[in-house]
């Protein structure tokens, strides 16, 4: 598992983020304080405080480099 910090400070960014994650079979979790949300859930993401960076847990082993390159535009 790898953890990175991401910033989702606009509605368009959230939609694009979920679309990018949906291309992968891997599980992704967003962690904000004591809340853990499925990162592929738009409704779940909007329940978080998006004004500050959020931790993204990536549960991948094989294609981690590809995932990180896709997610580079969201890193905080």
C-alpha cells in the first residue's frame, strides 16, 4: 500500500479524479481524520472537507507507477 496527499478543491477535479480511478481495478481509500471513504465514490468524496489536502491510500502492487503518473495532477 502507498499513501499520497491529494487536493480536490473543485467539482470538476473531483469528477475527473473519480473517472481516472475507475480505470483501475485497484482499491483506493481517502482518509480524512477518522473517516475512510471509497475514493471511487463521488458522494463519499463530497462528504469530506475538500478545503485541505486528503490522504489517498493506494492498495496496489503491480501497476503503481502507472497509477502515480495518472494521479500526479491531483497531488498536493
